[in-house]
């Protein structure tokens, strides 16, 4: 017994030691992670200050990291929008970097935005002309516009998809191109455009309306146009009969409850002989026959008539109403697998 307790104590001590070692190892791993990535590990918020971001992009450009600088400037546009007071300068810087990277279509777009936002910027205008000379031999300028003002066009810039406000003038090589249209409500959809010489402006569908087939009132698939008064009369009468059946059933149930309460009051605690019990039973059956069953039978009749009228009116309205004097026809088609009892399908014109 003593050795058993000693063994249990050793096992418990070992377990505690293993847990302590694991905790120390986890703490050391977290400390190393924080040392390597202090800002992200501590959840330091990203600095959205446009001036700080602009300075960072300028430094990246001076170091030759032109694409990284463009991404930072795009961060400013995404956060501040086109209404940003220095948007023209941001587009100027992005366009100039793309020009240095010899990405002419991207450079032209941003230099053009610079000129549109600040017509006094002579350098942007000159750089745009220089870029346009590079584009003219093999590209076609196309005006793209979404059919809804809140939708944006998504085009590829240096391998990255950029969301641009509509309308957009963009230079494409001749051929087919996929353009994405982004709708804040309906999501993003793609559209293929064919670019050729002297390409006309393209209006891209942003929101597709729900398809509603145009159906003439005279065609056979127009249900309301061929439902006759007798069909509505049958349906309405059937519903009324079903409701009346429910009312009579409620009366029958209420009368049965009253009869049961009356007998419970009169005979519930009474000690009856066999002859008296039989007499009470006959009185009960007579009361049920006189006060309950007529209403119960009436409810069954009303339900049957109402159901038949409703079903008949629905069938006539849905599938059996003739049109333009067309005769009704019913087709009987055998159905069911071989070896099973025979069954048949009734086909009605529709």
C-alpha cells in the first residue's frame, strides 16, 4: 500500500514538472515572437495619416522600390477617396512611377487623372503626351462607363486589381479583354469587351434586372386571362363551405362538452346499480344523438362539399379551362416500373 502511494506521488510530481516545462517553453516562444514582430504582436494600429504615408512612398521611390511606393500611394487614394485635396499630386506620383517602369497604360491613366484634377500642372500634361506617343502604335484608347453611378470598374495595374471610379479611359491592345464591374449591392461581375480600331465608348452593365418573360394575355400560359367566373365561384364556395364545416364542428364539440359536464354533475359521484347505469347510458346516447350528431354530420357534409368544390374550381382554373373554343382532352399514359402493379398518369392540357 505504501509503495503504491509513493508511486502515485512520483507520477503527480512528474506531471507537474512536464506542465511547468511546457508553460516555460510557450512563454519563451511568445517572447521571441514579440521581439521579432513587436508592432504586429502588440496590435499597434496602422498609421492612416496621408502625409506620413506620402513620405514613406517618397522614400521608397528614392530607394528604387517603385512598385512598393505605388502601393502606398494607392493606400492614400483608397482611404481618402478621389475627393482628397492632394489627389492630383498622388496620381502624379503614381503615374510618374509607372512611366519609369514603362507601364504605359497605367502611367497614362494616372497622369490623365492628374491633369483632370489640376489643369495647371504643366508637367503632368507633358508626361501624358510623352506616354501617349508610346501607346499610339499598338494600343487603342477606349472609354468605359458603368450603367450605375455607384458602380466601379476593376482593371489590372501591374498585376494588381485596382477599383477605379466610372467612367474610365484606358488604353488596350487590340483583341478581347475581361473587365470587372463592381457593384456595392450586387457584387462583382465580369464582361468581355472586344477592342478594335476606333473603338466606340462602352457602357458596361452593372446591375442586371430580373428576367421577366414577355407574355401576351392571349397565350395559353397566361393563367389569369383564362380563368372564368365559374372557377372563382367554385373556389370561393368551396372555401366558404369548409369554413362553415369548421364552425359546425365547433358547435358539435361544444355541445358534447356541455353534455359531458351535465352528466358529470348529475351522476359523477352517484353509486349506481346495474339497471341505473344502463338507464344513464341510454340517456347519454339519446343526448348525443339529439344534440351532437346532427351538427357533426353537418360538418362532415360541408367539408366534403367544400373540398370537392375547391378542388374542382382549382383544377378548372389551373389546367382545364378551354380557350378560344378549344376542346378539352385528357391523355391516359401507363406509368410505373415493370413487374409492379399497373398505374396510370392523367395528362391535362395546359
